[in-house]
């Protein structure tokens, strides 16, 4: 879930090339919540900076019911230190910078 179509295309191609099934995409927070509820993915890769709801709010909504699914992994072009306090308080399983995204990194954080 990312507001930049170019990154969504890149992430989809990368993750599919590494054997992961990408079920859907969203360009804003409200669409991300709706898509995750409809598609019931195991993992959601979620940009922190979305135009309507930020990734932390989307993460809170997706994990509010205490379910184990989806595992939310947050991403940004900025380093995790920029979000350290909020990352620590969030229900996200982890964080991966956009330039370090890989299927292995995503799966390792989602476990």
C-alpha cells in the first residue's frame, strides 16, 4: 500500500519475482483498510506516508481486533530512526526501508 504507483509496481514485480503472491494494491489509507479486509492477506506492506491516513493509523485499524492477520510491515524512504517512538508503540511487526525491500526481509519481519 503506497501512494506512488511507481513504487507499487516495483514492489509487486520484486516480490512476485521472489515467489510471493501479491493480492492487491492501494494508494491511500482508506483503500488499504478496505483492501486488507476484503482480501485477507497474510502480510501487508504499508507505506508510512499516505495521503489520508498515515501508515500507523492504518496499522492500528488492521490490528485493532487483536487478530494475528495481517502481519503489518511498515516502509518508508526515510530511515526507521525518523519514526522510532511510533514504531515501538505500533502493532507493526517491523519496518523495512524502501531501498532495502526484498521478499526475504518482508517474510523475516512478518513471522
